[in-house]
C-alpha cells in the first residue's frame, strides 16, 4: 500500500489519520470473512437502532426512514449475492455503512449516532447465536425421535450389556438407545438454558460507557426480541460468557454424539457384527474390495475434538482480558460459528445413522448369552431362594463360573449335580434365571432394562417429543 496517501485512510477515522494502514495491518485486522455470516443480524440490529433514533427525536423520522430503506436494499443485495465484500473494509459493520453512504448519501452518517461497533458486534453475535441454538435444539429433538422409534422396534432385543467393555449383564437394545435419549435431553436443556441467559440486549452500551443521547434501550431490546437491555454498559460490550456457555454445552453434546458414534462403530465392526449400515451410510475401500466402513460415525466421533478445541480457544482468548472491549474479542466468532455448523452436521448425520442402522437380533441374543452374563442372576437366586447373603452367593456363583469355564461351557449347560457339588441348596428352578432373555425381562425396577420398563419410557418420550 502506498504511504502518505490520505485518500486511502479509513473514512471512519480519517480525521485523525494521515497515512493508510499497511497491507499486513489490514490482513490481521480484517474479520469480514468471518463476520459476513452475520450480515443479516447486522442489518436487523441497525434497523432497530435507527427506528429508535427516529422515535426518540435524536434524528428526524424522515431520516430514519431513508436509512431504513437503504438498509433493506443492502439486505436484498446481500441475499442476492450482489454485495461486494473486501478486506479493505475490515468488518461487516463497515461494509454496511460504506454501502449505505453510496446508496443514500451523507445522511447515512447518522446511523452510527449513539452506538459503537462494540455494542453493535455483540448484539449481532447474540442474535446469530440465539437462532443457531434454537435450531440445534430442534435437531436434538429430531435425533431423539429417531432413537425412540428404533428403541420401540428393538425394545425386547437383547445384547450383552458391558462394563469395562467386558460382558456384564444382558440388556435390551431399546434400553440402550433410550440412554442416549436421556443424555440428549440434558443437552437440549443446556443449550436452551444458554439461550435464555444470552437473551439480553447490549445495544446502547455504545463504546463502553453508555451515551449522552436520550436513547430508549427498552425499545431496541424489545424490537430485537431480547428480554431486557443489559444493565451494565461495560459488561454489555466485554462479556462473552454467553458464547462460552453455548460452546461448553456444545462440547458436552458432542461428547454424547461421539459415544453413540463409537458404539455404532463397535456394533458394525467385523468381529462383533451386531449391526450393519446400508450403502447410504457406508464407504468402501480403494484397495480392499470387501470393506464396508462406518466413516460417518467415525467422523461424528472425531468432530468432538474440533468442538472441544473451539471451547478451549475462546476460553484462552478471554482469559485475563481487562474491561472493556479489546480487539482480542474479534477472535470470538470463528470458534462459535464453526461449532454451530459442526454440531448442525453431526446432529443431522447422527439422525440419519440411527434411522439407517440395521441390527441383527439373533447375533445380539447369542452374544448376550455368552460371557457368563447371568452370573449375577444366579447369585440373586441363591439370596432369594436359598437364604444366602449376597457375599456368600457371589462366592458360590464365582465358583460355578470357574467350573463352567474349565469345562468350556456356559453356566446353563452345567448339570444340576455339578452345581449341587458346590451348593447343595441349588434346585432345578435355577435354570430359569440362567436364560439371558429372562435375565433382561426380570430387571423391572424403575429405569431398568426389562421390556416392560422400556415401554414405559418409550411412552413417556412419545408424549414429550
Ligand atoms: N470487527 C470487530 C469485532 O468483531 C468489531 C468491533 C470493533 N471495535 C473496535 N473497537 N475496534 O470485534
């Protein structure tokens, strides 16, 4: 960039400056590639602001009208893709104002009365995030519905319930899926909470101290759908905890999605083979013709890293920042935008995966019977029917597992006599509790895995969702 070039000085602060900014200064300073995504919100907040300026007599009503018309025209240009973005005009606020000057002349200069980019940017940002969060919550609802549908389909299909990835006790697949419905419910709650708390209006805080113009902050807050104007102008321009909160709720949601994704990778793995994705959600290999890879689930699993990184990034941007605005805060939007787009993608993909996966009941049931999965049922029987303490019963059941393991058979394949050699109290009825289906069916405690309990939860979700 040529130096001593008064024409190229930014017109917004040209009074104080003689020389234009260096090219590299422009490059580090510009945020337009990111904040152009809130063009709509920028126009919306400017419209609310200018209407208020007119209503309060700070500018003429006719001028407010002229500015509003100009803004609406710019909005149409942006929507039609006819608007020109250039790094020379730093950010979306400058772009809109510069275009307004071209369209309506010097009266455009009145739009920025009683406001600063500091309150403007964070107003736009809150509007953007409010909409994004609302959409993410709706997508979580969609995913929950898909899970509930599959849970009903498989409410009595059993598979091995695992702890430490070792066979623990048989569970129903419906129950397993509903666990994720519960997690997602809390995610939706956290994202909605974040939305409730962010819904206060910073506009009118101006640069940091408020303004001497007789503005009406209630009016702009109301026009933009906020609950109230923020009560402290320094807080209004400096705080980004609303964004941090949205990101932290998003990380938790992403963690949940990654866990479900990981289960899917496991179910569809060659050695396990409980489920299979259709061609719609599988990829092949460029070298191994037999492959059917669960790339979509793996990518959902991986995207957690990116969302968690976004949270980390914003925490570190904000840490130790003095009041009020510092340019550091311009780095706030990219992680939030990226997170909201990523979460959008992951939720949509996961809804597709949940709907697509086909489970193999028979394979799951066979696996559910393996690994001595009913050893706890055996111990419970000894407590109920033979008057043993649970510790004694646990010991006996452990010995029977060891015996069966040595013989290379399942618990239910032991002969009654063999069992009685360890615990003479054992009777033939014990075989009932050694069936894995019976084991799952018997767990009827509230929130348990029995199909009867699962159906109660499914009914609850169907009314709620
Ligand atoms: N592009 C800026 C941002 O995103 C707008 C606010 C600029 N304010 C300032 N005092 N330089 O934060």
